[in-house]
């Protein structure tokens, strides 16, 4: 960790290898503070503990660096820069920026990240971001203190749940290009086990975000486009399916008029849904939550 980092919080999430004790025994850096959990809380719980400690100590920018060696601490100034310039509230790494570097990523992880990115765009509302599971992040303390720490997911859904929570705050989030380093470490994240869990949580967050942003806090043309589009598309689909089944049983062709009565509301519904998505994409937050400040900043790193 470079000299730009004022304090380093090492969170031992009930590590079976005793990582907290190892740091206390071997590390002589006076900036390091070890925090140990009595019970395992998952990556989300560990990060929330680090956030609370950094906020309590008056840090301005809080950077999260995992302990698996895949994140270069030398990139910390790049993650803090857009926040210090008042351009963003939250910065996250993007390993897909350099197409040449993507070849170093395991194929299964590459495919999984592509699927998760699409689902995250829908549920979080940050359409201009990629690589949602990237854990190399930085956040302004003013944004972090408004997060509902007790409600954020504690396990592997943490990074994407953070984006959803930040969107409800209308926080500005930016990608920071980075390269990933993959060694012989073994990931505990099994795609086959978390697909269903992630899908359910993404659908839940999507519903909450739409309700919060388009009905509870604000009303716009998009608030009408989505329900009306879904209604028309559903009615047309059901009507067409019923009459197609009846015609198939009778062994006759479906009349052209019946086809049109099914197709027109489906097409109108699809147009309204696409119009809603266009509005949603254009509504990505652009104004940072925290006020732009100049001068010295204190940085904290949560490892």
C-alpha cells in the first residue's frame, strides 16, 4: 500500500487460517488495524465492517482490496481519482476494458461475468457498467454512510446488491480499467450453485428499483410505458396462443384477422417496453452525491 493510504483495515471474517493473527504477528505497518469477526459474515459483512470503521475514523475515500492477490494496490490512486475530482461517488474495476487482457481470464469466469453483467444492468439501472462482480472498488464516505448496511447482501451477491442500493441513492458510479491477475488460487464461487439464487435476487431488486424510481419518488412517461407495454404484450400473446391452439386442434389455418388482433398489441407492447428501456438507460445518475472538495484527502483501504 502506497503513502496515499492513511489507514489499512484488515478484516478477519472468522478465517480458518487465522489471517488476523498472522497480520498482527508479522505486520509492522502502523497504519494497519485488524478487525476480527466472532462469526463468519461473508464478503458483504466484512466490507460493511470496514466501511463502518473507516467512516468512524473520518476517512474521505474508502477503497476495498481483496486479499487474493488479484488486485494491484498501485491502482488505488486511479480508483480514488474520479471521486476526489467530484466526478463520481463509487468507482469499480473493469477487467474487460482491454480486449487483449481478456484472454488471460478463465473461459467459464468470462462467460459467467457476461451473464451476470446483463442481469446487473437490469436490476441496478447502471447500464454503462460492466464486470459487476469485480471487488476492487472505491467509495466516498458521504455515499457510504447513506447505505443501509443491515440490508446489503452478505455473501457473493454483495457487489451487485451494492450497485442496486447506490442507484436508489442516485449515486454516480464509474468503471476504472484494470488488469486481473489469476494464479493458482481456488475460487469458492460456484456458478452452477448461485445462478438461481442470483436470478431471484436480481428480479427482486429490479422490481424494487422500478417502484422506487418510477412510482414512489417520481412519475414520468416511463411510469406508464412499462405497465402498459407489459399489459399489451401479454394480452396479445395470450390471445394469439389460445386461438393458435384452437386452430391447431381443428386442423385449420388461423384467420388473418385473428393473427393481426394478436400481433398488433404485441408489437405495440414491445415498442412501449423498448421506449421504457431507452428512458431507463438515459436516466443513469450523472450528478455525484458528495460535494466537490479540494485539497488533501484521507484514504482508507479495506483488505
